[in-house]
C-alpha cells in the first residue's frame, strides 16, 4: 500500500462453516490488484485514530510498545510506525485524548507526501 493512491482489488470471499460470535459469515482474502491510481493532492480521506495497539491489558514491559501514536514534535506524531500525522493547534486538545488512549475518533485528512498526512477535522 502506498499513501496517495486508490486501489481496485479483487478479493476471494469464502463462506465460513459456522457464523462467528460477532456475526461474521465470510472470510476474505486478497486475490489480485486490478488498478492503482494516483489521487489528486487535494483529495481528502477519513481514517480512524486509536491510541491502542492492543485491546487487552499489557504488563509494564510491553506498555511502551502498546501505543500506536508517538510524538515527533509539538505538531507531528508517528502513527503505527508508518505515517506521520500533522495536527493543527486547534485540534490538538482532542488529538491528545486519542494519544492518551482515552478516545478513538474518525478524522478527515489530506496528503502532504508519501509519508505524511495532515489532520483537517474530526
């Protein structure tokens, strides 16, 4: 996956023998990439932000590794060790609740470059 591109994929859908407890009836697996198209630099997209990597309690030796967001500087964070997120000052208070694992939220973003995105709004 490359940031700044949209993809059209073909996936294989397999019906499970029995439904899972969360209601899942199918399993999906990647089959083939049909297309990869560069999007316009002004394209906006949504992404769910969550400070947690794990949804269970971790012991103190794993605590640092359980954070999905790491602060780079006052306005930039690294998300899942993959992409930098620029956060404007007017959204920082809400964003800090996500960093502190107190909230999960969907944000709207724009592309800065292949390794950086900018938060526009919640």
